[in-house]
């Protein structure tokens, strides 16, 4: 069983620590254990209950009304809210609970059921990405629970690899060749695997160099292989780089190629470059793979 701090609860529920303390004192919501220094410690069950409470609170329930419900009633109300608001959120919620418990069989069963019902692409972007966003794997720079990150990303990457191998290559005529990679110190590989899957599905040749790739490695590859596009996804704050300078370096070094960049760290890029395209949403990523 994991132990979570109040900051972990804050990050995973998006409810401020100050508010959580008030709820505890005023309404008796949760009774966390205490360690030396009087710091609150929350269990797996505490976190799962707070996720449900946060769901109700964000959907207009007053905290006084929530506090009057039994845990079972909170669970039922949260389930109904997910189904009404967005059924995909329900699966992301179940994945979160399985990840909290590091329950591999349950985690995989949920994903396999979603793939069977919705197909792989919709499962990836409508369920797995929101789940990853919730636990801070893709769109947040810090990870509050490293074990959850490794547990979930390992299973999702395995599913992506299976999906990649299972894609029937489209015979569509296209001269584009996309080289996928993550920069030095960027180790989140799921987005480039997702893009590789989308490109292959749409008949575009895509080669992945994986994670933690230097500019020199890119240059060496491009010297001996035909490449039309470079694609990268940047999530982590790269301490060695100013993001604008890094993109400028790619633009200058590979001036004769189209450079496509997505990810949280390039959403507010300050400069623009003739050969650089920024994809800011999942929809833009999907559209790029289809219209290339």
C-alpha cells in the first residue's frame, strides 16, 4: 500500500491542500494518519475516495451535501456523474484506481475492454490520454507517485507496441518519411509511439529513434537516410535547454526538413520558424497523421 501526502492528494484531485484541511476539520472528510511533525498521510483508499468526492464537487455538489453521504453513496453518485457527463471519464477513473493499487490484471482488463468496444485509437486519445493527464504522466512536468508512472506507462507502452505490430500497412502512395524521437533528457516515449501508430495506420513511413536522442544522432541518421519530417514531443522541462533555443537549433540544423513539435513544453513557444509546425492538441496530432 502506498502512502500519499496532502500535496499528492492536491495534485491528483486538483483541490487545494488548504481546502482539504478545511474539509477535514469542518466536515470530518477522511481521517488521515499522522507522522512526526503532524504531517498528514493518506492511504490508497483515502485517495480513491477523494477522487470520487472531487468528481462530485466539480460537478456542482456542495461539500456539505457530499459529507452527509456514506462512502457507498459517494461511489454511486460519482459513477452516475461519470456516465452522464462523459462515459470515457469513467474508464479513466477505473484506470486511476487500478494504478493506485498497482493492480496489473485489472489495469489491462480495463484497457482491453475499451479497445474491444471503441477501437485502439479512440481508447488511446479518449481514455488513456485523459488518464495519463490525471496522474501527471504526460502534460505535467512532475510525477507525484513514481511507481504509478512506471507501472502505468509500462503497460500502455506494451499495448502500443502490440497495436503497432498489428497495423496493416496502407498501400497509399506517399513520399513522406517521418523520423520520431524525444530530445535529450526527455524520457516520455508514449506520445511518439502513439504518433508512430497513427502514421503507420495512415500509410506514412515512420522511423522511431526512441527517447533521449541528441541532435548529433539526428544529424547522423539524416545524413544516410531520406527523411522529410522530424517529429518530437516535449513534456519534461529540459534544464539544459531554453526551449526556444532548442527549437531554433533544430530549425537551423535541419533547414530543409519540416519539423513538427507537440507537448506541454512547446504550447507557449515565443518564436516562430518557417519550417517548424506546433501541434497543440490531440486533434491536431491526429489531423497531422491523416493529412501529411
